[in-house]
C-alpha cells in the first residue's frame, strides 16, 4: 500500500467532499477504499475498470499534490469556436421557442440551429456538432412526422377526438 502512506484517510475524505466531477470523485473513492484495505481487484470491480486503471489512479496520489491528483491534466485540442459566454447565451436561446428569436418554426432543428449560430455568432458547425449542442442543451433531435397533404384537417380533428390515447402509467 506504499502509494498512500503519506496521505491520511481523513485527508482523502475531505478531498472527496471538495472534488468536482464524476471521474475525479471515483479516483478519490478508489484511494479511500485502498487506504481502508481493499484489494486492487476488488476496487477495479467496484469502479467498473481494470486493475491497471486503479493502479494508475493510485499512482497519481503518489506523484502529484493531493489536490491535483484526482484531475486530468488539460488536453490539447482545437479551441472552441464559441467563447464560453457565447455558448451559455446559445444554450439560453435554445431554451426558448425559436419564435421568440424571430423564426417561423415552433421547435429547434439542427438546420435552424446551424442557421442561428451562423447569423448570431458568425460560426459554421456540422450537422453532427449541432446535434451534440442540442443534446448538451437538453434538447432532442426529432424529425417531424409526415403528413398527407390531401388530408382533411376537420376529419383528422374528429378522429383525434374519438381515439382514446393509451395512458403510459
């Protein structure tokens, strides 16, 4: 158990309370379990990872300051096209119906989102990224059900009144 010799159980429990994020918290919980005497194979099973991952997590507590050990180092990657405040503003826009933004549609679609981002922020995204943005904003991408252009709206309304909907409960 040499990895955690310089760290107290109380220190780890205090760190757990301060740790933000699911994976960093898992790392701290694994360290607490090891400090309490759990074997690496048991920790791996409990956390749903392989033993090597548990060993890597525990090594962090030996190699880095305890406050930084649960967290990953920043990873390189393409910078976001939208600044953080623009992204938050976009997510706020997506919580409102598009009609409040001057669009004719009742619900956000990927195509409308792409248009909105291009007009408001001068940024181009792919359809796939638009779906990701909608998901992060808590929206789902649904396609409209096709309607028969020859259908009589009055007959549809009569049909809807006579059909008893199944209660999901």
